[in-house]
């Protein structure tokens, strides 16, 4: 026990003495939280629209007016040439083309049916589907009014009215949704990157040779190496939650103690993985590259940016081995939904098993005798 | 008799490269034992096996009676090891390094101060300086202090004087002599032949094989040839001229002169003199000298 304390003392001394690491540990995560929370939003404003109105009727102007009035669209240009409109889509001056063909209003009157064309730049797929959805909702709205006015129907044109409300995040605020996820990333980076690099560093500069020829036991060294970053990561989580509450005013409905309990177990998983990486590498560069490789996969599949439910089935199975996905799911449940321990039992158990496996494997791999 | 270090038929290979082949020797208690050989001879591999960082492929090795493979835990408590590469924490101060290594051996600097006093007192004025900022000689003293702080019975020093200036080297060997007087068994490896004479016994090692084990005097005593030191005005051409000489056995550069041995039973230095003068060398000096360990090493190769 005393040996562990000596190792801890040494580790903290080294961490706090390192003039380049210290800001990376304490300032960079805060910046990340502040910057990413504002920028990692899915809301799309200022869609540049080019209108090709060949009809120039009252109805067509009415439809264009609806786009004009929407906060999402900025009408960039009016033209009579679809070719020209397409050109501006190609050069990137416009995001979307609205084309209203000739005889739009006539067809609408005569056959109660008319076609319009919406062309969207889909280089960014997720943005395109959103922009498209915005356009559709405006057209639907327009359609509804036409039905009411022209067909002379009175009252409610829709027999079934759909109203929707979003639970746990009523205004669909992206910051509320992103911040818990970004907190998870911060904790992960500290846990996985720094622990693995710290162990490899001893190998790289050769100090492990000297340490190995001492009575220090395997478990003592591992605890001494992992515990400092475990503590720092939890400290950072506390700081991050404080910012979430004070700066972003995010509701924390569930128990903060539970968040920390989950984080404690989660950190064991990523630190175990970090240690595993360090046993397979000889330089900090290699360790960083491998950690980064796994981290990118874990993050992209975690449900932070895209919902896990929309991934293919095989990917969802792979995701069962993604610790970040579990933690993001749980931290969102606790913070936004106020979930209790019994609500997160299953993912928490999974993390617990994962922690046991990763730490056992890493300790087993970390052999003192070469 | 239980030797502090006993090695029996140890072999070790890295893939296809044979680093050590069938090494056997014993070191006596309180002995200053030198392992002398050029770079790549296998010195560090041997040390790493003895301090339990590597397992031998074949054979057995014992330190204070403990097997290096299955009793490594015991060995790690009682040996001091100074790796060839400076392996202390460069971002910790002199004092912090000392305290750390003392505490993980469950002792304190104060308790064993008498052991390291000679050495540590020289770097103590700089005890708040970071180890990475010390000069080469001071780093080496700190490394030795850290290796000694837990009062080891056997000390393994892997090339402790490589890259250290001549004065510090001399000081270092004087420190080793004093440590020896305290009864510590010391194994030291070095590529410098001139340091061999400072050991009680030396093992000459080359390409993973031990060529000879004896006291420095014994090794020199086994050298039976007449050795000549040759100097002329034209030192650049002389080596080729000597190699063309019909009686030349060996001729190699040694500092600013050439060491020469002859194939003749009773070498005739006058004949060599006239041969060299015939080749256009002036101021030829030929003196018979006593061999040192390097000459013996060259003769064994």
C-alpha cells in the first residue's frame, strides 16, 4: 500500500511539472467543451435558395413568399433559366433550387394537381436531408392552405391532426443534446490517451528497466499509473458539469452522484484499453496512433452525432463493444431524463463486465518479465 | 560454495542473432569483476539476464543462490542495477529520484546514507536540480547512488563509464574500489580495455563467447609473445608496410604507435629496422614493451 502511495506521489509530481501537458489536461478540454457545444449543431440556417418561377402567378408568388418568410431560407437569386440555377448550385453559390413550372396555377385549378421541383446540393448528406425536410414542410403548409381556400372546405381539412412534442428536450435544443456527449469525450481522452501514453513513456525513455529491477509488483505499478488519470478525469467531469450547468444552463435532472458512479466504472474500461494499447506499443507515437484509431471508431459509432438506431444491424452489434456508446446513453438518460440506477442497470452492468475484461486482459498482457 | 553470481551454459538469441552462446562463470563474494568486450559483444544481454529483465534461452543463472527465472522476485530485492542508458526520471530532481528509489525498496535515504555518502555528497549541492539537467558525470553518480540506496549485495553496472570524461572515469573506479571494501560484489562491463586492470578478475567477451577469464595479471601473464612498439615518421603508410613484411604476425594501431608481433621464434628487431628504412621510413623507433589487456584481447581474437 505504501509503495502505491510513493508511485502516486511520483506520478503527480511529474504530471504537474510537465509544462506542456498541464495545459493540455486542464485548458484544452474546457475549450473543447465551449467550442464544440456551440458548433456541433445540426440546425441549418441560411439555406441559400435560387427560385426559378416560370409561372409568375399569384399562387407561385405565394409559395415563394412562404420560403422568403421562413427563418431557414435566404433567397439568393431569381432566375428564369433552370440551367443558370443549376450552375449556381454547382459553383456552391446556392444550396437548393425551387423550380415552379409554367402552368403551375392553371394545373392547380384545373386538375387540382401541380408539380414543383426541389433540387438540393447533397454533398453533405445529413444537411441535405434536413434542408429537404424544411422545404417539404413549407410546401405542405402551402398545400394545406390551397385545399382550404380553393376547395371551399370549411373547418379542419385534416381528419386526424398530428401534434408532436419532444420529451426530455422539449425545444430540441442541440446544446442540451451535445454537451453530455462532449463531456463523455473529454473523460475518454484523458482516460485512454493519457494513461496509455504515460505507461509507454516509461518504456520509451528506458526508466521501466530501472523500475522493473525493484520489488515493485505488477499491480502496484498499474494502480500507480492509472489512478492519477482516473482522478484527473473525474475532476474534469466535475468541472465540465459545472460549465454545463452555469454556461449552457443544461438541466441536470438525475443525481450527480450517479453520473460520477457511471463515470468511475466507465473510466476503468477506457483505462484498461489504454493500458492494453501501451503493452502492444513501444513509443508514444505508436500508442497515440492506435488509441486514436479506436477512439475515432468509437466516437463515430457512439450515437453522439448520428443515432445508433439508424445504423445497420451489424454495426449495432459491433456497437455492443463500444464503451462510449454506453456512457453517452447513460449520461443523457441521467442528465436529461433523470433516470435512476434501476433504469440504467443493463448498460451499467455491460460496462462493469467490460471493465473487468479490459483490465484483466491489460494486466495479463503487461508482463514484467519479458 | 555459494557464489554471489553463477552462470551455467547460458545462451540467448534474438531471432537469428546469437547474442550469448554457452556462457559459464562464477563471481566470488566481494569481487570486482569486469566484463570486457567491444560493442555488440553481448555484455548488456548478459546483464539483463542476471537482473531478471530477460530469460535465457538455455542454461541457468543464479544471483545469491536465486534462480533468475523463477526466483526473480527475490533477486530484485537484493541487486542494484545501473543500465547502460541513463534510466532515472529526468523530470524529477536529484533528491526526488533518490527518495523515490529508496522508498520503493522500503528504506530511506537517511537510513542508508553511509553507503552512498562518498558519491552522493558530491552531487548533494545540486539536489534540487532536475536529473535531466545534470552533466554526464553527475548523472552517473546519481545513477550509482540510486542503485546503491537499498544496500544491495550485488551491484550490476552496465557500461557505467561510457561517454564520461577521463577524470570522472578515474573517480568512478576509485568509488568502486571503496564499495568493494564494504563487501559488495560488483559486476561491471566496459568496452575500455584500460579499465580491465582495475578489476580483480575480468572476462573477455567477443561475439557472445567468453574468450578468457582470469585476473588482469593472469591474462597478461598468458601472453607469451614478444611485443614491440613501432613508431616512425610516416605513420600513415607504416601499417601497410608492416603487413607486407614477411615475418609479421600481427600489427595494429595502438594510440600513436603500432604494436607488432613477429612470427620468428626469436624476433630480430634489427632486421625489421632495416626493412622499414628500406621502405623509406625515417626516425624508426622499435622498443620491446610489456603487453596490456588490449594486446591480449587482440591476440585472442
